[in-house]
């Protein structure tokens, strides 16, 4: 069995062909919420490849291009002859119109960006149970001028005459808005209509089904060989530890490398939790000095990530030689990790993104070419919310399942510039205060991530009638569903004030606290 077969043990019921939209993965996630398995693939995927997969439905994503422009991404025209239902979203709808004989051009009226009420002309099929006047999220500068033969209008907005269209006989549908985003009221109703009523899918993508399939695939791939798990204590690697323990038992050895970049008190907590409480074999490796010495004088964030990622693997190789031999290295890589580490183009054979990198080390990035392990990554097709469900089903306690995401390189990438022990101790203390106050306020579970960042600049302050020249701490709190997009959390001022006062008064070397109110995009959640 090949690695790609292992990573995708089942064929998707719904395939999303990606034309460069920032929402392509969100479409996949929304479909999975209906308990139907979906997968994002390249727009270059041929009709023959799709025929071999036999999906029950195809969705054409949005994208930044204009269908009439030179070099615009287009799909295989034979897709329209497969007899498979197709839903075009935004650019995907325009491409459908363009390839089937209609006309798309620059909107003669106003371009539409943001929310707009949808007026129904044909409240059937895709729009069944959608309320007239429902708000939808629009994002387009082009518009359909004329429909292909056999198409009818389903809905319009004040500025877009053809906001939703259909060829009922061929089961082709198009929407000029984004039903997958939370701003689109009744968007999930449309997605369910397409998945269930139009495509005839069955709800067979459940947590129980995934666990059963993953266990079978792990056993098939690993056989009787030993597996080494890079345990960090986050929800991803912890869920993976429980999954592998159930799949292969004592063939699994977890290794926790204390690289010195963990949050305050975490190494002790994790060893007690896994080793003492749940009796999962964990080898503790104290490599703090080794890692910090490797980062001496390093300020470039990409270089820091690569050094930490490479050193992680080197330590694993050395320790596995002592404890092993091990044939496989298990990682809690998730679907967003694969996407963000690779970029915007997708390999049609593997369904994985390739090309431009956003992050070079997020489990999947930064691995050295001479890696001595084969990888086991049974979670790499899951989104974070799916992993949490799997963790709960496996019996992972809520204190681990609901933990905020934490980057693989740890606090080293939350210290901009050179990493030193002094800065690490400072950031640990500040970060602990942030988490304590967020938890006391009852906000921990409503925030995706809450943490502190230390900047490598100093500013003037006054403390005890004396001038200070110390570091600022950036408070970063974001709300998100899957980490793909995020908005800054609107925390009450009194809580922000309490966090600021505590950090300035209790953390030596800090005299200023600022709050980051940047969303993703255009920013990222982490600073490095």
C-alpha cells in the first residue's frame, strides 16, 4: 500500500476542485459536518481521474481569476459529460457558464463584496427550505450576462441578476456567493440540499467510522513493526497517542522531547498525565541546552523553524537508535498543516497542495531529506474540530481535548528575533498570566488561541518613579473554527486591563502590553 493510499483510505463522496479560493478547505469542512467525506483536489484533475474515484458530486470552488482572462484556470470540459452533479461556487459558477456556452463579463453595475439579501425566483432543489431574503456573502467583480441553454435563474440580489442558477435535468447548479462561510444565512441548508437531495450521499463519515478505518489502516501499514510517536501534549499528538495505543498497543513508544520551548510547567504535567495516569509509555528527553545552543544568534523565523524541525528529527534518530530500532515515526499532522505548509496548488493524484509555502515547519515542513523513518500520519485528512471529536471518542480527557493549539517550535517562534533563556523565562511567565486570566474569566473555551508574544525591541516606561527600558508583550487572542481563518477576540476591557497590570507588575523585563487586533487573513495567527 502506498503512502497516498494510506493517507486517503476511502474515496471522497464529494470532490472540491480548487481554483485558488481561500475558502476551498472550508467547503470541504462544511460537507464533512454533514457526515459526508469530502476532499480538495486540483482543478487540473481530469475527468478520467474523477471517473475512477466515482464521487457522487463535484464542487467547483471560487477563485481570484476571471474566466475570460488569458491563462485563467479551467477544468476538464469532459467533467460536464460524467453524469455527476456539479455545484459551482462564485468563480466555479462563472466557469460553468463559460464552458457550457453562456457569457461572463465584468459586472456592468456594482461589484458585490460582503453581505447581500438573496431574493428567490425558484425555491426548489438547491434552494429548498431557504428563506427568501436570506443574507448571503458575496465576493465578485464579474457577473453572468447570459445563461447557457437549459439553465434557469434560481435567485437574484439587488446587484446580481443571476445569483443562483440551475440546469435541473443535468443536475448542474451555480451560486454567485459563498454558502460555506458563516456570514451566509441558510448556507448550510444549501450544502445539505446538494449533498443529500441532489447527490444522494449517505451520512457515513462519522467519528466511529474514522477510528475503525484508521486503526485498520495503521495495522495494515505497520504490521508488527515498532512506531515512535513525537508527543507534544497538544490535542493532535495526544489523540494520535490514544489512537495508536488502541491500534498497536506496546508496539508504540512515545517520546517527549523537552526542547526548552514549552509553556511553564508543561513538561511535568505531560509526563504525569500520560505516563502515570494513563500508563502510556513515554520516554522523556531533556534537550533544552542542545536546542537553545542551536538557535544562538539566529533571528530569521524560517531559519529558526528549520533548525528546530531538523534538530527534532536528529534527536529522534539518536534516541530511537538507543531505544529501538523503530521503523515508523508517527506525527499528528492535520489537513490544515498540509495545506499551509505547501501552498495553493494541489497535486491531482494525492489531493495535496504543492508550491508556495506559508509555513516551513508545522509538523510536515522542515523535515530533512535524509529522514530515517517512514511516516505514519493517520490524522492528516482531519480538521481540528474532527480531531477533537476523535479524541473524545477515544476517551481523551477534556483538559487535553479542549487545549488551545500550540506550535511545534513552541515559544521559540513567539519570541521575535534571537531566542535566549532570559526571554524564554519572561515569555513563560507572561503566557501563564494570559492563560490564567482568560480561564478565570470563563473565556478559554470560546477562544481558539490566547497567548503572548515577546518583541525584540525596548520602549521607555516609568515604574517606581524610575525610567525603564524594557520589552513589550503582545497579547494575541483569536476566535476561529478551524484555524484556516480567524478574527481577533473582542475581550472585555477589564480583562485586558487585568492581564496588562499583572504582566507589567509580575514579569521582570516587561513594561508594556499591546493587543493584536489583526484578523487572518491578512495576518496569520502566530507572529512568526
